[in-house]
C-alpha cells in the first residue's frame, strides 16, 4: 500500500516535467553525465545544468540518487 502511494506521488511529480526536462531526467537516470547529455541533445552543458536544477526543484530532490529512486518507484529502471 505504501509502495503504491509512493509510486503514485512520484508519477504525479514526473508529470510536472516539460518534455526536454523529461529527456534530461531519463538520461541522468541512465547514468549519463552532463557533457554526454549535452552532446546527445545538442545543447550546451550549462543548459543541461540549468535544466537539471529545474528538475531537482520540481521533483523536490537534491541528488542524482534521489532521481534514480523516483525512477525506480515509477518502474522506469
């Protein structure tokens, strides 16, 4: 029951991400670093860092590990 509530809350938070933010979220969760993400999405590393800050704020986390936990709760990894 608690796991289902966490999953529901995490999914709800993920829906607040814009499409580019979701792309960056997925790449972070897959283990890619800022430079790799910028190369793949053809954007500047500073832009990736800015998007990452927005993601952290929207998802109420402060580390990549916490992002990964959200992805796990949503069964994305």
